[in-house]
C-alpha cells in the first residue's frame, strides 16, 4: 500500500512527458504539410508514417486520464518519522563528541615540544600538544631542576672527591711532619723515658687517625656514591609519579651481581696478590717501590709517608702497621724486642675475645679481601715476617711471597746509624729472628727469592725476573704493565744511599777471615765498639757468625 502513491506519481510524470512529445510532433508535421503535398514522390512515405504515428499516439493519449503534477518537495520523498529523527540526533551527537575529543590536537600551542634531553632518547619522536600533559611530566621537570642531570652530578661528585683526597693528603703530610718533629725532639738519655714518650705519641696519632677515618666515613655516607645517588633518585622519581619501583630495584641488584661476577673475569683461580717479607733495613722498601711504580701492583692506602731515613717511601699501609703493633703489644712485644716470643694463635684468641682493638685490621682486610679487585695487591711490612701466620688465618685467599734479604752486618750498621743506642749485636740478633721466622712462616706458600745485592747490581733484570715468577710460577694476577720503564729504575736506585754496603766491602779488602762457610762465602773481621777479647766483643762476634751462617745458607740455596 505504501508503494502505490509512488507508482501513481511515476506513471503520471511519464504520461505528461509523452503528451508533450505528441504535441510537439503534431505541430511539426502540421507546419510541413504544404511542403509534403508538392513533393509527393519523395515525401509520401514520410507523410504516411507521420500520419500513422500521429493517429496511433493520438488514440493512446486520448484514452489516458489526466494525471497530477509530480512532487517537488523533499518531504514528498522522505518520510520524517520518529525513528528517523532519533537516528539523526544520535549521529549529530556522536559527531560533536568526536570533534570535542580531537580538538586539543587540532589547536596549535606556543609551548615547545619536548627535546631529546627531556625524554631521554637519542632520536626525538615528534608528538602532538597533548604530550605536554602526560602523567608525571611536571614532577620530572621539578626533579630535573633540583638534581640536575646524572652526568653533571657525577662530574661534581668526582671533582669534590678529588679535592677532598688532595686536602686529606696535605693534612696527612702536615700531621706526619709534626709527628716526626715530636719524635726528633725525644732525647737519647733514658731509654725507658723515650719509650714512654713514643708510646704516648703513637696513642695520640692513632686517636687522630681513627677520628679522621670516622669523619671520612661520615662524609661518604652524606655524599654517597654514584650508585647510591642513582638508586635514591630513581626511588624518588617513582614515588613522585606513583609507579612501582620493584622492577627497577631488581635491575640495580642484577647489575651489581653482574659486576661482582664479571669484575674479576679470568682471575678466579689466581692469587690476588703477594706479601714482601724481609728484615728492617733490608731493601724491602726499594724493591716494593720498583714493583709498584714499575709494574702497577697496588698497595692501597693510606701509606706511611717518606722521611729522613727512607726518602723514597716505605710502601707500608698504616692500618697494617698499627694492627701488627696491636698484636705485639698484647703479648708485650715490640718490633725490636721479644719478637721471638710472638704467638700467632694467641693473637687470634686476643682478637676473638676482644682483648685487642681490631679496627685497623678490618680496614686492611677490606682491601686485601676485596674480590672485585682486578689489580694484584702488594703488601709490605717487615713485621709480617713475625705476624704472617695470624694474617693467613684472616685472608680469604692465599698470597704469594717475595722474600728478600741483605748482608746481616749492613743491616745492623744501618739500624745503629738510625738509632745510636742500637747495639750491633742486637741488630744481628733481630736479623736472625726476622729472617728465620720469614722462612718458617712462609714454608708452604709459593715464594720468589731475591737479595738486595741482586737488585742493586742489575735492578731492571732482577725485578723483571721477580714479576715473571710471580705471574708464571705463583699464578698471581698479572700486573697492568709487563715491562718496567727505565725512568722508574733510575728514580729508585741511588748507589749513594748504600753507604753501609760500600763501607763493608772496603773493610773486607783488608780484614782477615773469621770463618769460611764454603762455596765462597766467608765471615770476615769487622769494626766493633767493643775491645777485642772482651766478653762483649766475643758475644758480638758469636752473634755475627751465627748470622753469617744463615746468610751463607741463603746464598748457597741451603736455607
């Protein structure tokens, strides 16, 4: 039923069109009838056809009823029902909503787009203006203004650390000079009084040193390092923007574990370093300096600074020296007396039971037991000849040993020259005890032997041999330098400093032989402050012969 009006309208329009065509044809053919009559032969057929056509259509149009005119309004074709109106409103609302949501992207702003530094990527990705309101961007800008970039913070931290280290070194040198001035002021009258003064000064220095260490640690805790600064900054950022830090903390922990696993790659089965053993005044400082400066072995610090009796430096860690003195004091021992009575097991018991202070030992072990180190360490203190068994129980890894010795008479003369109250016999006795304990305590360790005379004769060749044997024979981590520069040798070897060696050799040219130990090793007469034939002289000579027996055994390879 709904289609009938449309069909009727269509038929009415078609009928009207046909009527107009017929009317036009009738007018045309009527106006040309006279022409057709005069030209019957040629136009007869056209007239007949037109007549037939006109009669046919005239008959048709006369039978059709008159139809109304076709509609011309839109409402005639579209029916505006309730459903259609609702659909139109829904479409319009959807369009307006979409336009409103995309409006911020279409409107241009004067705010600049974020740069590569803002987003932290190497290739900038252009984004619309809506990026300005991304979550956490405001907090990020505020934190960046407060903390600065990580690179700037790292540079500032490094520069401040360097300045602090330089300042600490200057202060340490000044305090050491002050200590040396105090020590030089001690007279040589009463030995007991001197010992008491030295003890008081050492206690004062230890207290100052411990205070400086505590201040240094407090400064580190306040400033923190690169890793701690980065971790704290990351936590602050995540807290500000409300994100979870669990994954980031895991990443930091994994990176630290990876550093621990990869920091010493290839050195897992190697010895981390070695200890130089030798009696005081036996050339251990010169040998250590050549190895450290020439090949790059690491000592850590702080170290005892050079002074009047050792201008090139001692290469001894202060914490190790102080801890050895602590072990000795608990057993009524000093470096120059009663060392033969040192009990390494008693020292361990004193530490475990808290009868001694082990703060210096803890500082030393942080360096010696550092498994992330990639450089081999060198530890040197003549007291180690005595205290080595105690330290072996405290070290995580077994060290190698470099043992060196010097002619006993030269050592005794050097000790007496440094301290005029030092008797020659006492120096010889110490030489025997120190070298004997060094050999006994290191018997089961890998050792490299050397002598002060060999170093002085051809220093470059001798230290190169020592370094090669440490690496190849004792499996110590190789140092960063494989060859020692000649300028390092020239800076450490000064024949003019070997006064006692020259004096001894000059005296031996004219002195008689006291005893021949074989293989070209003899003990010759020596100058003594004691009168020949006196009990003091005989005791001194007996001690000298005992020391020469050990020395010749060293020279001949028997010891």
